[in-house]
C-alpha cells in the first residue's frame, strides 16, 4: 500500500542550493510516502542519472518512487510508476507499457477530468492547483487556484486516492485533507525549507490531524 | 535490411502548410527509406497521435519508422526504433527497453562520438551538421558545419551505417555519399519542396550517383 500522506515532487533548481539527493534523504527521514522525480529543466539523460540515486534511496526506505511525464525513464529506473499530465502519453498507453502493477498517476483540475482519468485506469490523481502559489513552478498546467470546494467535489466523484497540490503548507494541509484529499503533494514546502526533515514531519502531522 | 538512401525527418511546422501525413505519403511515393518522427514543437501526446498515422503509412510501404528522442513513444507506436541525441537516454538503456531487434540511432558530429556510439551498440548514426543550414531547425545540437572531410573520417572510423544530415540537397548529396555516407537525412529538402515526391526521388538519384 502506498502512503499518500506526504508526496514530494523534486526540483533541484528550487532546493536552496542543496541537491535533490539531499532533499530526498531528508524527506525520507521526515516520513515522506511518495517521491516524484520531476526536474523539468533537466534533460532526459540528466533525469535518468539523477533518478538512479533516488531509486536507491527510495527503495531502501520502502518509499514509492514515480517519474514525471516519461514512461521510458520510469522503465529505465525500475520506478514504481509514472505521473502523467494532459501533454503526456495517455494513461492506457502507459498502462500497456508499464503493466498492471505500475502506479500511474494523472494531474487533473476538474471533476470531469478526474472521472475520465479514473475511468482510463489511473491509480491515483494529483489535484490542483488548490491554492495560488508564489512560484508557478509549483504547479503544472494550471495557473489558477481551484480551492478546497473543488477538492471536495473530486473526492465525491472518484474512488481512487488523490493528493492535492499547489500552495500546500503545514498550515493549510489540514483543511485540504478535511475536504477529502488522501495526502498533499509539495515542492517548495519541503525543498526550500530550512529543515526539510522537520518540514516533511510537519506536513505529515497536519495530514494526520485533518483525517 | 534498411534502405538508408533517403531518410526523412518530419517537422510539420516546416512543411509549407501541408500535414506531415501528406509529406510522408509523398516521400514514400518518391522512394524514401526511413522516416523519423521528430516534431520537436509538439507535445508527447500530439507526437503519439501523429505517429499512429505515420506507423500505418510506413508499415504498408515497408519503410523503416523511428521516433526521435522518446523510447516510450517508439514502444507505444511499435516503431522500428528510436533516434537519440546527447540529451536523451543512453543507447544501452534504450537497447534494454527496446530489445535486440530495434533500430537505435545516435546523432554525432565527431569521430570520437561516432566510435563511442558504435561501441555502445548504436545500429546507425546521424552525422552532422555537414553543411550550414538556413533553418537551424534542420539540425539538432550543432550550430556549425562539420564538412565532408569529417564525414570521410567518420566513414573510416566506424563500420555501422550512417546518414549525413544538415543542409543536404540533391545538389550536394553526391559529394556527401562520395565522402562515405550511406545516405542523406533531410527535413526541408523534402518538407518544403513544391513536390515532395519529386524531391525525394531527386535525392535518391543523387545518392545512387554518388555511390
Ligand atoms: Ni536506393
């Protein structure tokens, strides 16, 4: 079973001078449940090289490891799965390539897209952006905030687990989980924290509290 | 056996208002041997959708079909292989994912890189940019022209087939093949031609003449 409570999306360029390896190791110490290799500004080759370290770290810690966008990099790294957006390969195509056991996630921001992704066979959703974010790098395709009412509507509409993303902090995580999210996905709330371990732990406590 | 004589790299945005399907159908009529799905400015999803048409067209015509950069799109399309650059997954990783029968190409511009790619298991090379190109979209990573002497040096250094790319026309294809290239790869010499069928045929004749 995947622990959805705290889901870290990596981005070295937003990590206050620290490497993604360091951030992930700290987040593991803080109780992170899922790590997504993102690193949008890196080449496929660089993501593959970086991912080999992350695969080792996450495997040792029994933390789920997924790759953003690229099914082939996920396969090459023996990742647990892939996280897909509107511009990526369709979920059923990724399923054919990765198999039944793979964890396939899909970014959505509407109830309709959430239903479609679940029907297409996604294992989980990334729902957002819930709140406006300072760094627009924190979210993928959507520039606007969907709010916790939309989170509640999506929780009502689909049965698969989902993490909320976009402007999530230890302060607002409680209300996001109360609205129905199974966990919270963050970049900068962990990557730019003075103490990423403590930040992960604080998010984890907030999620538990909201449940 | 792959027919390397004329290798078409697709780019709808350089196709004078025609679709890539139309260009590829015309190039097949003109005797193209290999089609590479490139379309750098399209999303993975769009390339996948477009590639389904190209896969059908090329399969019917018994023309080799490879996908630029993305091993997963190649797999999803049941393409014959993939063409990789410096920023993409390493050749041995692609080989693991695609298997022994896949056609794996590698872009190189130096003798040293050509040797390395052959040693890493590439089936063929794209060598260039041979000539300066008007549209820099015609070449991948290199802004400078390596010239036919470099083509000859690479022909001397490696045993795997290679196509020359970058500023190739029916006028200069003869000297490129005389220098040792097994064929010529082009975008605009076909995609922007008034008559892509005639342009492909003219390139083919020039390659035969250079041999
Ligand atoms: Ni021929």
